[in-house]
């Protein structure tokens, strides 16, 4: 009788773990689309680009995103990623190269949204096609869209910011 009870307990535990959807994620591919930016400066020797390590970069969304939050990149970083809105055709951000500085720039990114089906396990996500960027020039020298398609590919750089 005691062995039978142990078998039922083990079988019940295995059944619970197998049916618990929170314990496992059947999606085995990336679902999040992030716009990846890189800060550069022009070298004195022509067309050579140098990484610009921003002391403590901070991004502040101004419009197009439902949740207003601050995004602090890793200190002394030249690369950062951020999201675009799935409900608007533009997103507006403030970027500060350093949290201690009052010098900041605003940039607005215009894009097209495409709802894409990934798979039955992963569902849908938005892909974006970048159209235009408008920016101020307080600390920022210029900005350029390098790659227009924002997908789930984590190895693509989309935006270059020149300081």
C-alpha cells in the first residue's frame, strides 16, 4: 500500500510538471525586436570611425511607448538597444551621454510596422522598417540609419550616433 501511494505521488508530480506551461517555454527562437545603436566619433585620419564610450548613457522615451521609463545603458558603453512602439509609427527619445550632464539630444525615429507570425509556439511580433531619423545637435554631431530592417536578429546594428 505504501509503495502504491509513492507511485501515485511521483506520477502526480510528473504530470503536474509536464502540464505546467509556466515551467517551460516552447518557443525556441527570439521574439523581441530591438533597435541597436552605436556611438562613434570620426577620427582625424579621414573615414575611420572610433568607438565613443559614453560615460553613463541614459535614454528617456518621450512618445510612442505606453510605459514611460528610463533606460540606463552600461556605464562606459558605446552600444545600446531599445524598443520601438508597436502602436505608433514613430518613437521619440531623449539621449544623454552622461547622467550627470544636462546636455541632451532628442531624436525621433519614423518607421513602418509589420506584424509577423513567427510560429505556433512563439506567436506574433512586430518587425519594423526604419524610414527617417530627426535629431537635435546639442551633444550629438549627427545620426544615420545604417540598416533599415529591425527584426529579431541580434547581430545587426541599425543606428549610428556620432559625437
